[in-house]
C-alpha cells in the first residue's frame, strides 16, 4: 500500500470553496455537505444524465424554475449551492434528493 504523507494536508481550494459556500446558508451545514457528498462526492462538474453539479440539481424539474441564465451556471459552486438552498427552503428539508430520503 502506498501512502502519500505529503499530500495528507495539501490544500484543496475546490473543497474549501464548497465548504465555505455551503455553510454560508442558514441550514444545517453538516447535513447539507453530507447530502452533497452522497450525491456527487462534492464534484462541481458531476452529471449523471439528469442531475447536475455537486448538489445534483435535476434538470427536468428545476431548469425552468431557475431560468436559462441561472441554469447555465449550474456547475459553478456558488450557483449550484444557491439552487440547492432554494429547493431546500421551499421543500423544508432534503427529501427531494435521493440521499436525503429517509
């Protein structure tokens, strides 16, 4: 087994930005980050054929709600988090995400 001891504490600016952006909203930060991790491993460019970005926003249900300009930014960390927060705020929890169903 090969261990990269030098890389253990290496900075990850994308991960730092995801944490900072996600936790800037008034929701349970740990739960939101957990949902995003479960959905995409925090990969901002995640795409499964229907769902986009690190929060995996569903195109069929949400692209029309967010409009063309905002939807075009779905892979940007700030925009994806803002969309997720909007969905969360209007649904009251994370039940609309596969990883949020109990």
